[in-house]
């Protein structure tokens, strides 16, 4: 075996290290799992050290593996930058794995995606649509669109803007319970919320709002229905089960055609920050950069701070 390190073998090694999984790395690289395992074994033989601790569920780097990963990232990134100097006009290719919140995916991204794919015929997109917080590294995503704060120091977040929130209820609910004019009316007239929670950890339903001075307020209200999915949240509102507080971008059509009615203008929750998130790595593949730039431009009209109400 040659004493020279193979750059392609280092790329395979880094993919396994990043995903902590041989099968996921093989899928990402488009190689058979057995081939990926053999490349890593050959690299370990060449270097005379064990690079991974292997279990039935995942793999983790050994101390020597950590050392190699640190050096290999720089080598691979430098090589990629050199290659990129001469590939700017080449067609993008490969697979993108992206996670998006359900309503943004359905209402904003999906309708525009055919045009993006027509411009980049060599790309394949795996689009995950979920309201849960996915593990970007463990699940092998290239980038994730997050609504809300990002606190993980291992992730890099690019702020895109904010989602303006609105309060809505169905005409049937308002006919039964009356239309509140102030937050105090919510308690005085026994209004109900539809409770939304991703984790069920907090079972108290709260109506939140920010006053003209920017101060947050909250009042606990009863909720007979709790959901953990944005589609179910909107469906519960349409069925007259209570008041919901949600981003206006997902409710425009229902408000425009009268199926939902806006309530208590000036007493909405604080806008939600929206960010593109990726793992903290030096080199980002060009296909990922191009997609993130496209997504940033697409969402710009919906995420401005002065986004008009529906």
C-alpha cells in the first residue's frame, strides 16, 4: 500500500466521523456500506491506529481519530477550495438533505421548488417536513430551517428574519363564545385556546402578547384540545375548538376567505426568529451554499419585520 494518504479516503473518514454512522455516511456518499467500511479499515491499517470505537448503534472517534479529523478537515477543505476555483461554471450535482417546518415547507418552499430544480437538473433534494427539533448531525442534514432560538454551540445559525404572529378563531367559535376586544375579555368570558406543544412538557395553555412598549404578557386559559403538529393546530381552529396563536404566513388563505377571523390586533405574541442552521464545519459544499442562498431569497418577502398581516 502507498504511504501517501488518499484524499478521497479522508473524505470518507470525515463523513463517517460527522454522521457517527457507517450506513448514513455510505448513503451520503453514494457508496455501498461495505466499501465505506473497507476504506476506513484500510486507512486504519495504513496509519497503524484505530480511528473509531464501534458499537451496534453508532461509532465515535478515538483520540487518534479526533486528531486525524482535525487535520483532515483542513486538508479536505483546502482541496475543495482549489477545486472550486475551476468549477464555478459546472452544473451542480449530488443530494441535498434539508429539514423545514411544515407550514413553511408547504406554503412557501414547495410551490417554488420546481423552478429551483429546473435550474439545477443534477441535484436531488430530500425534504423532511416536521415540527420537531431534528438532530442535524446525527440525522445527516445538510441544513435545517429553524423557527425559534438556536443555542447549540456546535451549530452555525444564519438569521433570515422573523415570522409575525396573529391570533385567530373560527366564525363558529366566535358565534358561540363572543369576540374578545381586550385580553381581559379572554378570562371574563371563559374563552378557550387550542394548546400547541411539541413535547407535552408544559400542559398549561397560555395566551401570550407583547404590549406597545414591548413588554411581554401572558394569561393561562383552559384548553380542551392539545396538538403537536401545525396542521392539526390549524384544523382545530377551523373546527371551532378555540383560539390559536400562529405565524400569519400559514394562515393567510384561511383568513382571506373568512374561515378564520383575526382577533385582538395589537395583542399578538412576539415575532419568532427564523434561521438557517448547519453544522460547524469549515467547508460547505457548493450545492448547499447555492440552496441556502436560494432559500434565503425565497423567504425574504415572508420574513421582513414589517411583514403585513394577512
